[in-house]
C-alpha cells in the first residue's frame, strides 16, 4: 500500500511517529516520508537516526493552517499524531489544548482536503470515551471532527478515520519509564495511586501495526479500537520490582480508576471483528457504506446493547510474568 507513495506524520518526532516511520522503511519502499513537528532539536536528532533518502523534515505547528497546507502538497496518506497530552497541564492551560487538539485538527482536515490526500488516520485516546478531563474532551471533539470530515470532503477523494487505544507500554509519559527511573534512583517504594487501578496494555509496535491495518481496512468514518489485554497497576509494579513495597498515594485529579475505550452509549453503533471493534459514525454520509464488512472483507457483528469495553472487565488480563516478559522485550 505504501510503496512509491508519500506519507506525512504530524507529531512525527514522538514515540509513535518514530516507530511508525521505522516500520514503513523496513516493510515498504515509500517515495517520501514527511515528519511534521515544531521541535527543531528533536527533528535534528531524528535526522541522525533516519538518514534514508526518502525522509523529509518540516518545521511547523498544526495551529498554522497555511503551513499545514504547504506540508501536505503531494501527500497520499497522513497520520495525525500531534497533540498536547498531559492531563494536569490541560486543566491549567485549557486554551492551549483547544488550539492544538481541536483547532489543529480542523487545520489538518482542511489541508488534507485541499491537497486531495487519499486517506488520513487520526490517533485518539481512551480518555476521549466519556471524558472527565479537558484533555479527553478535546480529543473527543477531535474524533468527531475527523469523522464528520468525510462529509465535509464531499466529492473530494479524501477519507478520514480514527484509531483509539489505551496505555502504550514504555512511551513517554507512561508509568513504565516512571517506575524505571525510580528503581534506577534507588527508590525504597513505588507509588500507586489506587490499588484497584487497571489499564489497557499495548506495545508501540502493536499500535503501529494496528494503524497500518487501519489504512487497509478503512472506508472513512470508522473509529477503530483494538482488542488488547489489561493489567493491574499493582501487578505491573510487582513485575518491575518484586522486592519493593508499594505506597498508595491517592488518585490524581482528572484520572480514571479504569480505562474506557467504548462506552455503553456507543454500543448501539459498535461492531465486533476478530481482533478489533469499530464504532460506526452516527451521521449519514453522501456515500452509503456498510461497515459490517471492511475493505479487507473482514466481517463484523453488532455488539449487545449495553456493551462496554473497559480495562476492569476485560476478559484478558496479563499476569506478572507476562508483564515482565513484555517489559524485557522493550
């Protein structure tokens, strides 16, 4: 799919962007890969790790519509990974998150349609499902914008979809590197916000592969959710440092006890496939689409009314040994 094609990744210097681009280079022969981000130092450092001739680096901000239009000229596929993500920072700086996560999404959509981009997948988060913090609310708005963009595109060829998944093992800001840092510094205990806390668990490579599959599966308008295991945070701490005691410090403002990726209210629009779910759009498009069968001819069925996909009731939990094995492979 990506051979001799041009791909742009917003926020391309992040954990996902680097893994996604490395995977593209290993598996395909892309004509051009454009990294679009605003941090010149991260771009400079990334250029040392990615010397391939297909690589291009564009400085810019998704808040800048004109620059976004320039960057997407001649682009076939886009992954929109750029976002402000820190939950506490969002509560203190709501306007900044709105300008990047919401207004920025509008600019990305405009640029894609303006340039006739073939397909775009936007990365979402579990926090967009029934959001309780501002970050999650901005990502829910972003998700809605990208779904509706299929109508905005009209007869233009551009099609848009969303991928949502939970905690990425070892990514920046996740609990694994935080625990690793404490352990390396000789901590006498590991802080646990709540002993009942659970999280979905997905490796960076799995997340990248799911996005690549999404490009092949999508018609436009889908919100893809992978079937992934859950972990108990106390088990994670035990897997990383079995000899260290755990100290309960209390849940943080805006933090959920369990991760939710599909709410009960979405069940009436959710299809279950073998290895993923699809939340179908609630609005009608100009093109009539049957989402029960995707572009790969995989078949899905409507889930039961009242179904929800939450990390605490997930049928697949990782044990301590399994968590340790995954962490060792990072």
